[in-house]
């Protein structure tokens, strides 16, 4: 953990003195907001502060979709799974996205280019299914449009690797970085 990150952690933990369990989620939220993700170091420090085993903290954090354990990719894709988007096929869009990038929501591709996050609503239900990439909104995202957007991201990054291949038929293995501990709360 960098000195800057460590100082941020100190400030957050100082603002939550004691070890009240109901402070855990707010602490995790604040740490993620400041550091961008929950690193192993951060989880261990929170555990020490609250006198809770790190494994228990992982058990709690992994229960919620909002927490991630790796830094976001250069291109962070937020995909809406709210009701309106669901009706318009967001499940298929998500399946296509995870197959194309070979990661699950909450993960980052090995090359650090892409990460995926699933959200409940992007606030533009009339334009579903919708996604954002690094905060830029894209309405009515078809499979073809999704492939084009991913290709454009690669081009912007100057990636020399072949374009992202959208494959909705084969069962690809998931190879994203999760950084999560294996153990769950006991
Ligand atoms: S449900 Fe997807 S934008 Fe609202």
C-alpha cells in the first residue's frame, strides 16, 4: 500500500473509533471510494481495527455487489440490470460482455484494460438496455454495438492485440483477476 493510500486508511479508520460492527459497511464503502477497490492490505487493516478476522470481512464484502477487490480497468463498463433493461435483454448483453472479456462483474481483465460492474439502474430506462463506459452513457446497446464499443476502447488504448471477439455460443473459461481470498467467513 502506498503512503498516500495508507494515510487515507488512517483517516478513515480514525473517523470510526472503536469496533462497532455496524460501522463495517460504511468503512468498506469509504475505503473503496478513496482507493477504488478493497485491497488485501486494506481488508487486513480494517480487520485489525475492528478486531474481526479478515476472512469474515471478505465474507461480508463479497456478499455485496458494490465491492470490488481489484483496481478498475482502463475502461470500466457499468451494465444496467434494472427492470427496464432486463426486459430489453440486458441479461444477454451481460452474457455477451462476460464471454467477450472472459471476466465476471467485479473483475478486471488480465491486461488491465476492462472491468465490469453491474448496477441496478442508470436512470435512463427509456433508452434500455444501457451501459456506461468510464461514465459515458450508451443507450440501446445491441450485441453488435457492444462489440464495436469494446473494439473502440482497444483502439483508444492502442492495444495491438486482436479485436475483442464477441462470442455468444461457446462456453469460455473465466480468467479475470479477482484478488479475492478463497476463504469465506466461518
Ligand atoms: S433499468 Fe436500466 S436504466 Fe433504468
